[in-house]
């Protein structure tokens, strides 16, 4: 029974690997094109994600590769520092991930506010959509997110007056329509993954009717590899490059570990070891950097497909990397027939799925502070850039948490004929100081007072000095001095 059971698991892993390969192929190519790099670099990252990261311990079923969540940041980095610097950025991020995993910091990524991560993904999705809308019409997108949005009216006008642009838009729009409708066709998703079906149908239509649309530019796999040299390493001394490396590291790590938590909820197998998974991601990114390829993260779409296809072990993701390698080595010319607008449609659909519309509505009803953090993070990413947007989101989350935890409650015990006893409870910080002083200043000045601080959990310097000042002003009125019962040391 045991050999038969093992054979059954291997068959399931083999089948799952083919499904993941079919899902990953168009996404690897699409993410690369949207990032402004050769299509083959996306395949290289997918191959490394399967063969290297897939073979390492951490999470047994989640699949790694190039992700839509890093597209905007990669595009900005290539635009600012050049393609030769990409390998250095990714290599440095991988080394940082390895160091953080070795220091057992992986579990601490779970402490990052979920609202910040959702806002980060929403901002990425919005910028990704804004950029790929231009690609839908075979037009060149502006560099910044705000410029993309500002250029939309001009894009509409230019597209309406160009037959070629309208043809590309029809191809891209048809791709989006297939992606939306495919899961609703009974049995379709089991027959063929949605992204592959959409790309195949749109590419077939473009070839059959000889449509004049832009196609993916193809090089050989080995020609696309650009190992980082000396000059790009010198850029690591500049602050903008350091900031980009930190952004790569933070976003890739957070997305991978949040994906691991989501994948763990989809199966009953071994749980993720977050520190080992962080090191596996770091090893994969180090190899990708050495090859000059795109950065990788764990990707929930491919991971969910892997679980749903019945995978049992890590061999399914390793095999999917092998199929990507064979495709890139034996059939690279097949990429050259794919319309760019088709891949743009795939990424517009992927970008929309990054925007948590339903979650935002629920969050607004139940936790409005978290909803505000999510929206501010997303808007900041669109208006500024990825790194600054995430920092603003983290700052907002810290401020929100500080505001909520610095709750101060005032109880007033006013017995006839005796002093007014003011009990202050909770955490007295400068954030609650205006309201606290308003309550104290509203008390009568002609009565004796007792200030009870014994039930305070925390009293910061600003509040302590303010309370002393209030007592001095009260004593200056000539009544019985305020008696203070201090909080325990």
C-alpha cells in the first residue's frame, strides 16, 4: 500500500506541476514586459522560483516567481538606474532576505499592519492598471503613476483617432473579457487555466486575421542573461539605490509571507516555517540577481492553483520550473507571436484583483482607522512612488495604533462637602493631552481637588508636565492645594 500511496502522490504532483506551468507562463512573460525588461527575464525568474526556491524548505506548496506586485517598482528602478543595475538591486535584496531569515526575523513580518499590505497591493494594482491601459492601445506609458492618470484623456483621444490603436484595444479588451468570463463557464477552468486560455485565444485571433498590433520582442534565453558587473555595484553607495533595495526587500518579503499564511489556510499539510521561507526567497532572489533577472515573490495565484490541482509536496513547484526551462530553451520563438495588448489585458485583470474593494467596504464598516490607512497607503503610492507610499502607510499605522492605545479616561468623584477626586485611568500621552486638559480646566476653581494617578498604566513627560502646570494654576486661585496621588513606580 505504501508504494502505491507514494505513486499516487507523485502523479498528483506531476499533474499539478503542469497546471502551475500553464498559469505561470503568461504571467511570467506579462510581468517582464510590463516591467520594461526582456520577456525572457520573467521566464528566468519563474525557472529559479521553481528549481531553486521550490526545492528549499519553508512552505511546501506555495509557488514563487515574478509578481505583479513588484512590476511598478521594477519599472521605476530600470527607468532610473538602467537595466544593468537590476541584477545588483535584486542580488542585494536577496542577501538581505537571507540575513533576515538567518536572524529569525521572518515571523516579525506578520506584525506588519494588514491594512498597509493591502494598501500597498491596492496602490500597486492601480498604478499597474494605469500603465497597462496604455499598453492596451500599443501606446507608451508615462513614467510616474500621477502622470499616467493625468495622461488618460489624451490617451482616449489618440486611441479614438487611430485604427491600429483601436485594433490593439479590441485584442486587449477581449483578453480581459475572457479572463472575467472563463471561470463562469462550467468545467472551463479545469480544462485550461484562464490566463493561458485568454492569451491563446487572443494570439490565435491576431495571427489568423493578421492584425497589425505590437508583438512581444524575443531574444534567446542565454542572450537575455545579464550578470551584474563592477559599475552597477558602485551604485549601491547611493541613497536612492539603497532605498530601492530596501523597498524590494520589504515588499517581496511581506508579500511572500502573507501569501504563505493564505496558502496555509488552503491545505492541511505542514505549516510554513517563516524564517526558512524567508531564506528560500532570499536564495532565489540572490540567484535571480546574479542572472540579471526580475525579483521574485511567492505568488498567491500560482500557489492556489497548485493546491487546487492536488499537489502534495514541493515536487510540483520544482517540476513547474523544469517545464518553464524546457519551454524557454526549446520554444522561445513562440513568445514572438503574442500581442503586447494581450499581456496588458492579463495584467489589467491581475491589477484589479490586487485592489481589495470588498475588503475595503467591510473594513470601513468595522475598523475605519484601518480603512483610512489602506486608502492613504494606496493614494501615496499612486501620487509619489512605491517606497515613499509604503513608508507613509507604515507611519499612518503607527500613528493610528498610538492613538488607539493612548486611551485616557477621566472619572470625577464629587461628594458633597468633600474635595473633588479626579481619577485618571489608562495611558496618558501627548496625543490625548488636549482633551484631558479640557476636562480638567472645566472643573470648578473654588473647590479642593485630589488628583488620583494610581490607575494610570503610563504617563509620558508631556502629560506629567501638563498636570503639574494645571495643579499650579489651580493652587494660584488661593484654594486648598491639589493633592496628587501618584502612579506606582
